[in-house]
């Protein structure tokens, strides 16, 4: 059983992990990993930047993944050997103040499979049974690996609070932005618009049935919004880039009474000069979004029911001997979602 261990300083090493199923605890599951997505958090970790939780190498990264149940501990009843599963990596203490106040996404002792302990960039992994969710047999493992980011998108869309018939603007046509756009369309947005400078990503957005795409480098965003909706703003705006410039575009694209969601993970020192009078006059609501509290089951339900299209978002595949190449590919504009199989 081998795994690609992150050693820090932008380096990986494939190591033998021994027989992970030899000493399973009663509530643990041995999973044969089949597909693991590369996340923006993995990129942050690779670059030595801060993500949602601290990383202490050596560790096997990969927190978006799916696989086949190989073996279970004696008290496991929710899955059995042979089941196809996807893994919710986020584990909460249940005891800190945020957990007890119903905000476990802000858990002060949060840790995650594939971040703090070994995860998906390996042939096998050991996970608590509580983190396993069953996939239908006709769902590909690549699709299953998208459950975690989709669950985060669902949490973000809940915070966005779209009402049927409202206009929605998604800034950024990466995998997260396109999932957000698909979900907002599914939720009944009157018009869904994606702003994205990369043509390949705009083309995929159109193929997914997104109503309009804008190239913000060739035209003014507000002029395009007025052309499409008749107003120089949108009702719900989701910023899915993680840069200060994208955040500024999100604020200036907000119509009267709009909600602006800052979804992506920015650099720790990123800042935004906020036009306070606009916030006041337009009565804007600005919200952030943190991981996926209680939305993983909903993501799996959407994937199992084929209600959302994920395979077009996957552009590159690597094996565990080339995890660094996979992360570098995820950093490039020529990719959308990169999968390690």
C-alpha cells in the first residue's frame, strides 16, 4: 500500500504505508482509493500558504476523494465491503463553543482527512465510518470525488439565499464557479451569468447550459450586466476566484438589496477597499462561506440522482507518482478540475 506523502517545501515522496487494514478500529473503514480531486487548498498547502487547517508534514494530502470499501471494523453498519463511497474529510470536535452554538464549520479543533491526517493521494486510506457516504454503482469515481467541493458549494449557495427568478452572477469560471452556476440555475435563478476571462472555461460554461458568459477583459462587466438584465447589477453575486480584484468586481456588480458571497479561499493578507456608501445605500449583505457543515448528504444525493453535471469539469488525470504535476496542472488556466486516480 503506497501513498504520495507531502514533505513540505514543495516536495512529495511515494512511500510504503504498510498494511493499513491490519489493525482497524471497530468504527473504521479501509477504503481502496479510486479518485481524488486536487483542490485549491492543496495548492495553498503546496505553496506553503495557510489553508483552512494547519498541515504538519509528512502527510498524504487529498481531501476530495472516493473509492471502494475494502474492509470494515466490527461495529460498522452503514457500509460494507464492495460499496462505492465518497468521503467527507471534515471532522469536528463537537465540544468547542462554535460546535455547541450550531456553527461547527468554525470548529476550533477542526481537522480533516487529507490535510491533517493521511487522505486520498494514496492507494488506500483508513477513515471513520461516520465520514463514508454511499455512491450509486452507476456514478463514476471521478464524479464521486467531486462530492466534497459540491457540498461546500451547496453551503455557499444556502448563504447566498437565492429566490426563484432572481439574477445571479458568478465571478470565476473555475470548477467551483461552474458548480455554483449550475446549482443556482437548478435552484431557479431567472438568469445565471458567469464572468470568466479564459475562453475554454467560458465554452464549458455554455455547454453546461449557463445562460450568459462575459469576458471581463474585453468588455465592462456592468455594461454587460445592463445589456443582459437591463440593470447594472445582479441580485446574487458569488465570488469564486479568491482575489481582491474579483472581490471588488463582486461588490460593484451588486444591485440594490443584493447579497454578495465571498466563497473562494484568498491569500491570508488579501484586502479589499470597501465602498461603504454603496453598502449603506444599496443595503448590501456580504457573507463568507466556510467548508460544508451538514451539506455532504445533499451533495451525494445530487450526484446520485444525476441532477448536476460534473464530468465536463474534469480536464486532467494523474497517478499518485505524479501528484506534484497534478497540483501544478491545477494551478494553470488550461485546466479545470484535476483528478489523481
